[in-house]
């Protein structure tokens, strides 16, 4: 592959900024989104075509980058791409999906001579906008090296974790930690409110000590102010945690913190918080003492 020409499918809070970074790197060939006006607007902004459909997008380049919400969405867009893919093309998936889905899709594409790299990301909307995402990638080493400039265009760190599926397995580990930290920080700050502690001084002392972490630094003040604009939607974390739960069942192991987080985020989503940032969990924690046994 002498020249990388990338089409991006999925132009939401993560995919849109990633497409902008690819355009800045001179790699973007076209864009497509299930909601056409979003693709049209971004295409006009970046000076690239808005593809008529996923197959058209695949024909316009030699790399397809997907950034969608769930396994079913990924399966649908890759199926729609298939008529436009040629041997030697590469599909890069930056979504968070099951490793089992990833391995199956990669095997199907390999039969057509198309490479596959699973490259889920961490760093939130802020990281996507700044081009500082952390990428955890899985795939054949030769394929990964060919498409490395694509991943480096929107990341500050790229870790190659092994064969196809290992990127998604790493993301599952990441999400267990993300959820556990959110559980602890939201519970602790709800506790601090009951103790009537001064929030700004509390934030300063916690951030400077052993309790300091990214979630506290980036979400502590906003959650205490009851502002929950997403960074990362609670409904999407719930989806990711269910992937972790399925993996744990497959491995016949227990993840009790994941079980607790699924219960809490399912309640939050049921109460209308799907689109709220994951820090909206503090609303559940504030009322936890009122929950009957």
C-alpha cells in the first residue's frame, strides 16, 4: 500500500474529531454517517466527498475506519462495505465491541483478502478532539505497520497488543478500571457532600494525594456542580460493561465490581441518563442510602 486513503464511517463525538485529524494529516478520502447531514457538513468542512453509502466509501480509498456504537452497528456497516472492498484493503475498527465479534469479522474479511485491525481507543471526547487518544491495537504485524500513520494521526500512544481481538480484550480491561474508578469517585464525592465538606478545597487535597486520578481531575468539579455533559455516555459504558461480563462468563471467572457497576449504570440509564456523562453516577450514589435492602 503505497498511499493511504482513509474513509471514516461513524462521525459522532469520537469519529468526527478523528476524521479531522486524518484530514490534517492528508489521509482522509471520504466520510459516511448513518445520519447524512452530519456527513455532508463534515465533508464540506474538510473538503472531501461524502460517500453515498459504505460501499462507495470503501471504493474511494484503501482503508476503512469504523467508529460506531455497538457490535450490531459494526456488523451492519462492514456488511455494507463488502461490495466496495478490494484485496489489500484494510478495515480498522475503533469502536468498542466484543473480541468474539472482532475475530469473526476479521476471519470473514480475510477470506476476501482484506486486512483487519481492531483499534479501540481511550481518552474520551477530549482526547479525540486534541488528537491524544490512547490506542490499543490487535492485528497482523505487517498490516499494523502499513496503517500505523492512520492510528498515529489521532493518538498520543499506540500500543500493539497482539493478534486480532487483543485490542478489544485490552479495552475490556480498560473499561473494568474505568467503571471501578467511577464507582469509587462518585461514591466518595457523594459521601463528602453528606459530610458538608468544602468542595473546592476537597478537590485540591484529593487530587494532590494518593486518591488523585484522571476521572477526579476531569469530572469531579462538574459532577459536584450537577453538570453531566458527555465526555463518555453512561449508556455506552453500560454496553461495554456487558461485554466484560460476557467475557468473564466465557472464562468462568467473577468480576464483582463489574456486576455492581452494571447494576448502578442500568439504573441510571433506566432513569433517563443514557446520554449523560458517566459521572452522572453520583446521582445514584447520592440516593444509595435511601435504597431499601
